[in-house]
C-alpha cells in the first residue's frame, strides 16, 4: 500500500471543523493550541511576515511550542542557528538573540525575487537571436 502525504494544515483544519472549534490559528492567540496551529501553517507559508512571529515562539515557556517553532524555522531557512529548544532559558538566550537579529535584518531587505537593474527577456526554447 502506498503512503499518502496529507498536509498538516489540512489535517488541523479538518480536526478543528470536526470538533466545532470557533478559534482561528494565530500567533497572537491567548490559546496555546491556536498559536501552535499558526506555527504549523507557517511551515508551508511564503509570507516573510511569519518570521518575526516564529522567532517570538522560540522564547515561549512551553518546550513543545519552542520545538515546533525551530522545526518550522529550520524547514524554511535550512538552519537552526544552534538553537536547542530543550536547553534552559539562559542557554537559549544567545541563539534567540541571533534569530531576532536575523529576523530584523530579513524584514529590512528588499523584496525577494526582484533584482535591481534591467533583466533580459527570456526567449522561447529554441529561439535564436
């Protein structure tokens, strides 16, 4: 039997709808489950505004929230920057600070995917000239 991958966001939305959940996932929610759901949704997001919110989750009191946030950040950036979600707060502080500085720099960079200057138009495959 072939295993089928189902996106986590679909599963979470389905569970929420089935359970009659009236909350919506949000990093700013007072409900920890909704913050976790927002973190899971950020894994597949292309919104750069998610990065500062994900970095905030690295300093959460709950180890599960920190673990989820660093997993999403690693998936989206390719690095953990040495962050250990299970380490004591004092040991995590330097890594959290590094992530915060990165997020601030990332937010001030020009829009991704656009370069300055002129670009050559792409020619159809096989075109000459």
